[in-house]
């Protein structure tokens, strides 16, 4: 599946995320501080980073700022992890280019959903693999099809609406575009 880097100074969080992501098939690397995370991202292909806001030596927001400012790493989707729910922190992370902000502790099911969306968003941003990571080809990405939508709402089952939906790849817009006031053209 995907190559994911966990950046958190708390060993228990890293251990839990490593085990959980490994169980669903992701290749996981770990970093305990921002400097190490940036070094890893600049020299190795990565599909996604989970970065804690509160890191030693360099904050998670500084890591995010540096990732998005580097042409080699800017396409890597980043989910920020915070232990304190704060609208200011969330807004700052999203402004800097985070795919999402998740408050820890959280359920792994919720985090797995955020991960799937971020990986899909990363693929759409570049048009292929986010940074040449472990995702080998388009076949690994879920594509909506008529067969995959047996429980779709009746209005969506009309052939015209269904073909429009399928042709957009699901019609999801990256969150940063929506927040920035830029929406993709309607089909």
C-alpha cells in the first residue's frame, strides 16, 4: 500500500500507529522530531506523513511549512496530530497546507478514513504518486463504478447522473482548494 512516516515524540503513540498502519498493509517509518522528519522526507519517497503539532526542537507547524516550501516534498500529504483541540491550531495547519488535523487520541477507524482521503488527495494533486512512494500504480486507488454503488441513492442511479459521478472520479475537491475559495469546475 502506502509508505507512511509517523512523526511524534511520544513512544506510545508511535507504537500504536505503527502497529495499526502495519496491520492494514502500510509500510511505516518513524521520526521523533521535526529535523529527522525533514531529512527523511527529502531523501526518501513518501506517500503520507502523520506529524504531531507538539514536537521537540521544531514544531509540527514548522515541519509542515518546510515540507510545503520544498519542491521535492510539497506534494506529500500531511495529516497533523494534536493533543489539544484548538480552532487556531487547526486553521494554521490547514493554511500551511495540511490535508487534515486530527485530535489525539482518536479511533483508528476515523484516522484510517482521513488517511485514505489524504492519499487520494495527494494522488489528485500531482496526477500520480505523491512523491514516488510505495504506491505502485493507479490500480491501488479505489475508483467509483456502477457496480460499487449498489446502495446509492435512487437519484444517483439514473444513468446520466451516474456517468457524471463516475467520470469525475468521485468529485471530491481537495480541502485546501475549498478553504482557499477555489473549486473545481462542475461537470
